[in-house]
């Protein structure tokens, strides 16, 4: 069975963005050793246009071949005129309001997101599924998440969009790996405790 991995950036206080969901204040920390680590270990998590710009467009996918993102995350690309931000992956966008896909490479999941994720997880294959965000779909898929890769950046928001937009649900994970960087970034990997 393939894994669903929530690969997410967050502040020290657990927010993935400000109250409107904007997490761009964290970008300035993804430089130097952090940038090298992310582009080496998780090259497919960069959007296709970024991969082209940094010269990693021909690097094979190492961990994921499929991406699921929410409408808010997808809208960031759409506002820039990019209809297939992860063209190097199979792209799914969870949205009840977007009825038709603006790109043939992007499939819209309008209802029963959990069933679709279970279907994707049951496929044969060595590569997993990258849950890009956002908060609401992470909350909806909490029971399906097998792995967390949390990139903690050394800032505090105070308030904002939480990692999981869900009701209270005590869910336990086991720490697998910690990678700390000189600029204060910490990448933690957890496996679902089942």
C-alpha cells in the first residue's frame, strides 16, 4: 500500500500560514543547506516552474508520483497563470467549488476525498502521495495520513492557519528522523502509530 505523506512547512507555533493562509514569510528560510536538502531529498515537492528555474527539472521523482492539494493551495498557482503547477506528478485538487479543471493534467475531487485517497493508496507502486495542503483537507484526511514531514521555521505567528483544520482528534505518530540546520530550521519526520 502506498503512503500518504503530509509534507508541510509551519511556524514554531504550528501554523502553516497567517490567518488568510499565506505562508510566504517562511520562504526566506529555505536557503543554503535547507534548500540543498529539500531539493536533494524531496525534489518533486518543488513546483514544475521552480524545478525548471533551478535546473532540477530532469531529476526523477524520488518519493512521490502523485499530489493532492486544496483549492487554496492551487489558487496560488492559478493567480500566476499556472494551471498545472506540479506537471511532473499526477495532480489532484480537492475542491467543492471548482467544478471543471482548467488543465487536463489536473483532476478535481469534488466529493468523497477520503474514498479517492484510499483508492490512490491501494494502487501498485513504489512512490507515495504528497499531501501539499491545506489545513482543511489535512484535517479531513487525518485518518489516512501515514507520514508527516514537518519543516519547522524559526518564527512565531501567534495566530493563523493551523496544520490541521479539524475537530479534536488525538492521533499518535512516532518520530523517525530529525534534521536541524544552522539557520534554525528543523525537519522532523514521523510515522503514523497504528
